[in-house]
C-alpha cells in the first residue's frame, strides 16, 4: 500500500459534539479511512494501548508505560475531563484492564504480587516473541486503585481477561493446563470452565454485545514439527505470534468456527454492536509483516474490508455500544519512533 501524506492534520482545542469530551487534539486521518471522521488524540507520549470503555462509556481503562514507570501500568481516564488516574500498584507489569458492569470496579492482570520490578524482557535474538510470564494473575480493584483483590492464583500465566456485556462472566487466557487456552469464570472468580482444548495459542478474547458468543485469536498446529517448536517455545514462557487467525465460538465453548485463513498475524478482534461484524488488527497487507491496520469483516469471515491505512501500527479497536465511535491505539502522530497513543473517532458506516 502506497503511503499517502496525511490529508487532515488538525491542531485545535476540541469539544466533541454531544459527548462532553475535551481534548487537545492533533489527529491524522489517512486516505481511504472513510469510516473514520472527527478523530481525536487522547494521550500524548509514551506507550499507550488496550483502551476499553466503561459500561456507561464515560471512562476508559488503558495500559501505559509513562512517567517513572518502566513497564505497563493501568490507568483510568475520565473522558469528560481528561483526568487520568493510576489504578494499579505501580509495581511489576500489568496488562489487559477491563471494567465491571458497575463501572466502579476494574480487572487487570499483574505480576506485582510476585515481582516488585518489571519482569526481564524476552530474548529477541531468534525472532519476535510474546512473553507469557508465569507471574501474571488476574486482580480486581476499585477505580481509585483501592480494595485490590486477587481473582486467580496459579503458578502459570493468567491474563487477557475481559467481561461480558451481559455482566455475568469473565473470559481469560491461561497456561494452567500446560497450553494456552481460553477459560471463563464468574465475576468473583468462581466456576472456572475451560472453553478451548486444541494445542496452540487461544487468547485475546472478547464477548459479543449480547454475551452469547466469543471472538478470539488462535493458531493451532497440524504437523508434529511445528507443534514441537511451539511446545519448546512455550516451555520458556514465550510464543511466536507471527501467525494468528480469528475464530468465533458460543460463550460455552461450543460451535467453534475459523473466520480468517490468511496466515498473517491477526489479533485484537472486537464485535460491532450489530453482532454481525468483527473489527480486528492484521498485518495481512504487508509482506514484511511490520505494518498493522484495522480490518472489518462479517461474522462468517466474508466481506473483508480494510479500515485504516496508517503506514505503521493501528490496533486494539473497541466500538461504543451505539456503534457511533471507535477507540483504538496507533503510532500515527508519533513524536518519536515507537510512540503509541490512544485515539477516538466517529464511525461512519
């Protein structure tokens, strides 16, 4: 894809129509991004990602490496005022925050109870890998960071947790059985049920808006050689995410279906509120696999359409409940290489 210069660079003090949001905005929309208008930048500097709305959509929770923190911590931002508060402990590394239905409670995964400092980074000398640190467990806390409670307690990776819009279940990824599978549990951590069983990485799951289905990323191994490499890598608490496909299943783990089959790194899928379309991030258009954009498709895998045309990185999309706005993380407008910020845009069908 030929990269065009930004068509719109807006630098203004922005008051979003009807939302009450106020942000200093400097946003870029690239040619071809017809679904996005009125884009606003929510964070400025550092590494900010995985931003998800509260149930009333007045706040977001997101992870960020900023200020004096050497690795990701969890923050809650009030979208009306822009006021941002640290809600994790400031120790260890955290990931994957999400709101409970009461909007007074959040969950996130953290290593703080086992390590005060950031876990050591993985060895990238043999290629890009993700670290599935065994120190991660899932916690809940009040939105001021108080009343911290541990939901899971296993000696292996528990993370990537999100809450059903129906308000009754949490879906999460765990290595507790020796493979990376999806599980669900009640909001208090009880009634844990294993949802996936195939060898390979099943993770990054989100419920549909009616709570009846789950969309997730996965890569399963059909040949023995590839399976053995996966097992050897996983034994070092690492995975190679170069190939991930998008799957969907019923909330009880039945009726699994693979939606993409392009051999790319497809991840961060999220249902459109019509429950008939799924937006996700992929590097499928870049032969070098470095550029990630957003795509949307029907829930049977047909009708694939590219949404963003940023030459660097767009991912972690989430719609508002009315489908009129989209929040995502992007390298666009970066002031230094690798800087990732949060953006919110109006969505035009």
